[in-house]
């Protein structure tokens, strides 16, 4: 992809460095900035760099340098095939810039976001073309680094990713493509290095020079963490840590206090190229761009908690006792996130949260978010019955099947809470149909999170509109709760894989068009997309179960089934630990909401029976023991509601204990379904035991909910692990540090 010109938005230190590297490679560049002073500074720096290159006789890359145009009009970028957005690290400012770019750029123009920590997905959803957005984390100066961290969002199209990689290749840069998470890879790791190095100096373990010397001599780093921090700028580090703290919790990412000999005093490398600007509050402070390209307040900055200026870094993070062993550390949830011991009523931090002075939260506008949490429960009230009616009447054309798929691929892009409500509403009418939502959603989720851009482009639009049904093929004869015992094998051959094995109890396998199959190759496990029409695929109906009788269960037999290499999902070795675990968490949440829906329907049937049925000169509900039965069922249903919504909110908000909440919701809701169904059957008497009656279906379906996606005993074991880990975590934080003789310190 040859770009006639490349645009750069933002003429700060990093913007000028990018423009210089582009023109040195022979690429015509348009550098935009709305501030005339910044434009004048950029022109002076570019001229000085060009003059220095002529005097030194150095030329990087191209015989003829590209032409540089500095402008204050966004319309000048209209003919650019690729634009690199490089403005201040403020999501609100970035959103405004990208919405403005939408109005001037061609639909197929690639937009690269140069950011240090802010997730690109939220910015992509603020535009009308999320498919062209891709992250590019440049190091400063651009010419000194040989690699760029490229960030792919769930919406990034293959052509956009390819366009950026081709441009970076022309600049002589290698690329590593990572998924979109706050801080990505470099800063998520680097900030921990720097924070811990400062802690060591603060504790008197070593001097800054000793820390850096050890990193250079023992680990082969070119610079130590504190020298790197000096080059980046302490202001930028604090800003980045604030962003990371908002996403992953304060105990992992909180700046440390100033320590002896560090941070460096004014006059060191950290002061390089600072330009005066003004904050949103009207107070002037310095801004700089450091080694990672981020721009932030220099010198001193506003305390994100109290809003007043303090020397940077700001605060010490809470320390855990040093005696803790790895086994005592809490398990990481699906997405990381807020602390489990947050104060009652405190907002959970999620992907849309941004810290600002005063400790308050700024969130992206609602239209940029997936439906989530308690908010989703209300917003879905009208949507869920409509989706459920479509789904149960016309399952292959239902919008509900695309509820988890991003809008860029034709889906509704509901969050966990919204999708859960749809599952509940469908289960009230047909638990069997709800089971299709479960497995189909698991396949969609796996593709969105782990699929390549090509896989997402090929499968997600058809999965979203229901023209293609997905099924989850994990269980085998010897691999039920213990998925490590899967015996299906995958043999690598030129151009692909050959699969052999038998998968059992594949929900809606009789109708699915694509299967997410888990297999083993040697000591590694892998996940592969297998199509119904692939050679070597044999499907046969499985024995019909007493519950969920319309779930279309099938056995999937693979005999020398050859699939191309591009059907591999994720990487070998991560199939069970990452792809299956993530999908099963969604599956358990869907089953929990489905069980809650069934429990609610069964309770309604029991209440109706207690009112309509008269015995002993009055309705059944006047009898004391019947009232006790109804009360127990009502408490169980209300408990299921609270557990399910808490679990969905935890997943949407990235709570670190979300996994435990999902397990608890699945166990509690399935038990509630059993209790409510039993109450309905008891009150219906013989009529409730008639085979095929609605109440009989409640009883049989509820029994299945206690088995699928992890039976009750397995869940009890997992929940106990979570409870113990959480207790250890709370106890470790509550205990004060002790001195060498056991005396309390501090």
C-alpha cells in the first residue's frame, strides 16, 4: 500500500520526530497542529534537522527526502492515505480530533493512534469508522528505535493493520502486534519496573546508580529503569500510572514518593524540550514528550486525589507483607480491574473510566459503551423481550445471535449485563433455545478476543446475522469437568492441521455450521475452527436428554479432518488456559442468567397455581406450609437475580474477582431454578408430574442447569479456592509489617 502522503496530527516533540523520520524515508508528510506557535516551532526544528543532515552528509533511507508541509487546516489531510494522531494523552481531546478526522478523510484511510496507555478501542468507538483505527506506540526519538508496538482493537480491519505495518516497514521498523489493553505491553511492564526500582531506593536497598548498573550488567539492558524514567519524564510516568491504576487497581499501579537521589533535579535529561501550555483548569504548567511519546504535565502536577500540586511522583502504593508466597497471591480475573475491597457505593473502574483531579470519574459518553451493569438492566427491559420473540420464532435470523458481536461486524455489541438479560428472557420461554445463545455466544466471544483480523472478517458478520451458527466442541468421553483429559489429536502438516477424535454433547451441533474444536498436539493444546462441510467431519445426533430436549445435541466425529493453518485460533498452548477458560466464563454467566429465567417462570407458575387452585375451602396460598414453600422459592429467585447481575457487572467493569462472582452466580442460580421448579411441581401435584407438561419441563431443565458448564461439585471446589484466595488477600493487606524481631513497624 503506497501512501501518496502521510499525515501527522500534533506538532509536539514526538510529532516533529515522526515527521522527520517520514520525510527522511522519502515520504511526503503533512504535519498538522491548531496552535500557530507549535507550527512555528515545528518548522524551525525541521529546518534545523535538515540543515544538520546536509552538513553531516547523512541521509537515512531515501535518495530524495520527502516534502514536509506544516498546516493548521485539517482539510489538508484529505488526500493522505494514512494519518498518525499524536495529540496530548487526553481521551476527550483525542475523541474530538478523531471525530474531526472522520469528516475529512476517505473511508479507506488508515488512522494510527500514537498513545502510551489509553486503550484504542474506546477511541475507535467514538468514530464512524472503527475498522480503520489501529494503535502505534512509538518511542522517542522515533529514529533511535528499531521497533514499534502495534495495537490491534477488536474492530481493526486487516487492511488497516497491513497498511500501518507496510508504512513502518518503509521506515525500517519491526513491528509486534498486541491486543488492546490499557498500557499495552511496554508500559504495563515498564511502569512496574520503574515503580519497584524507586521503591528499592526509597527502602535504602540500593542507590539509583546501583539499581541501573545491575540492570545493565546482569540483565543486559541498555539503560536501567531509573535512567529510563529520567529520559521519559517523571510527569509522563505519573500520568501513565494514573491511567493504569484506573484499569488494574491501585495496589499494582500507584506512583511512589520521591526518594533520595531520584527523581532527578531540574537540569537533567528529564527536562528536555518542555513547552508551556495551560491545563483545562486554567493553571499553566509544562508539558513534555518523553521516551515513550506521551505528553503530560512537567515538574509538578495536580494530585489526582486532592487536586493540589505536589512534587512528583506523588504517593506510595500499599505494600503487601514480604513473606507472601506465590500460592497466596490472588488469582487474576478475566480483565483485571478494581479492588475487591472498594468502599460501598464507590464506582468500579472499567475500560471507560478516566481519573481526574478530585478523585471523580469521567466516563465515555454512553453511546460509546457497550450496555453494562445495572444501567444495562434497565436499558434492556424493552429490547430483551423483542430479541427473545425473534429468537424463539426465527432463530436463524435473530438479532439476539449477534448480541455480543461488535457493531463493526453487524452485531449489537451488548455487554455482559445486556447479553445476560437476553439469555434470561429467552430462558423464560425456552431454556433449550437459550442454550443456543450460550454456545453461539461462546464462539463469538472467542473470535472477538482471540481471532485474527481475517477470521473476524470472515465469520463474525455471518454469526451476527444468524446465517451461520456456532457450536463449542470441548467435552469428550473421558474429558468432562477435567478438560485436560481431551484425547482429540491435531497433527501439523504442510499448510494446516489434521484432526482425529470424537466430541460429545455438542449443543446445537446438529444445526451448527462452524465448531470451535479443542485438541492436543504433543504436549500442547490448541483451538481450531472446523466447518461443517470440511472433509472428515461426521455428525450424528446424540442421545436425547431428559432436560433441554430441544438442544439438538450431536456427536462430532473427526476422521483425518484437514483444516488450513489460518483456522487456528490463538496460539498452540493457550487453548485451554485462555480461550476455553474465557469462553467457559461467558458460558457459566449465560447458564446462570438462563437458570434465573427458568426459576422466575417456575415461581410464576407456582404463584398462579396457589391462587387458582382451591382446596379446603380456600386457595392454596392461604395454607401456612404452602406460603413457606412460596417464600423459599421467592427468596431463591431474588438471590439468583442479585448474584447474576453482580457477576455481569463485575465482568463489564473488569473487577479482579469477577471470575469468583460468575462461579457463585452459576451455582446459586442453578440451585434457585431447582428450588423454584420443585415448588411448582409440588403445588401442581400429579398434573405437574405428567410427562411433557410445562412444570415437568421446569423440573427436568433445572436439573440440567446444575450439570452443564461445570457441575455443582466442581463449582463448589472452585468457589472455595476463590474464597480462600480472597481471604488471604484481605488478611495480607490488613496485617502491618513487622520488624526482624516481630515488632510492628509503622
